[in-house]
């Protein structure tokens, strides 16, 4: 039995994932189980990097930013720098959970993995200046950038990395996604946003998690009574200002 785990994504939103009724028919899987499992690991790696960056910001730790950047470079190496686009378009609801007329959840262009890593390294450099440890920090950054992250392993560039959507969520609004997952392999969801977020996921009456975190991802093995199970993911903003968030899956 695979144990799902949810790790604390910078966020200001309420995220709820609820399993819907199984899809009666499904297209053949696009990738084998081993590849899907590897891609689920990619989602975990991306979430772990954001978690490290959160720790670095809170604790003024340049080393943690460098470790986060190194994790992103590892992901870049095995996927040849590619991340897919999560094409699911959410419905937009107001604070009373009613559809907002004419509202569209416009997507923003996702950063590339190299850009994300560079951002973490730049933050480390800034902390190095602030803590008067620039020489040591820059040495660590240089070593992180020079490392061979493939370790001689083959890359998965033709398949790419995690699928990502970046959207702006209006004040007191909610985005509702329906996303299908193959049940023959691992599934993964991650979140990253700009203020605290409450996350909940359940299948029927079984709640997988319900907690408030700032960074998080969740990996699980869907029940295999059908080929595909479709989950609803709800991202709600309880604040009086817009919030930008990332949603990523395998």
C-alpha cells in the first residue's frame, strides 16, 4: 500500500480536492506506469524545492535557497528543462459559491525551470550580501550550477516534467477544476501561492487531508476499480486582494 503524504506551498487560498464519480470510459494511458511514477516524483521534487525556499525566506538561510535551486536543476536535467501545461480551465465562483458571470480564469505564462532555479540562486546571493557571507555563498552557487545532475542517467525530455498552471484568483473568489488521473499508477498534485492556504482532499466520505499549509504536495495511488478517476480541485481565496497561485500535477 502506498502511503500518501502532504508536505507543507507558499499560498493564500483554500484548496479542496474531492473525488467525483468514476469516468465510465477512458483513453489508453499516454505513458507507462514507470514514467507516471517518475513524473509523480517530479511533482514531489518541485514541491520540496518550494518548501526549502519558504524555509530559506523565513530563516534567512542562503544555503536553503541554494539547495532549492539545486533541486530545480535536478528536475531540469532529467526532463531537459521542459514542463507541460495543465490545460484544465477552472470555473469561477464568488464568495457564495455561485458562478461569476463572464468571469474567466486567465492563465499566466509559467516560468521555465532554469528561471526558477536562477531566482532561488539570486535570493541566496541577496542573503549572502545581507549576512556578509557572499564569498562562501557564491562558491556554493557556483558548485551547484556546475554539478552534473543526470549522474549518467537517461533524460525524459520527450515526456517532459510536471504540468503547471499559473492563475490569478480574485478576492473572495474560487476556482474549480476537474482533472482526470489514470488509476494504474501514482498521481500527484502540488500547490504554490503567495499566502497561507487551507487544503482538503477526499474521496467519497474518506478525507485524505484537511490542513492549512503554505506549501504542499500530495501523492497517492487512485483506487483501481476503473481506468480513470476524475478529481475536483477547488482553490478558494478568502482574502480581499487577488492572489497568484501555481497548480501542478503529473
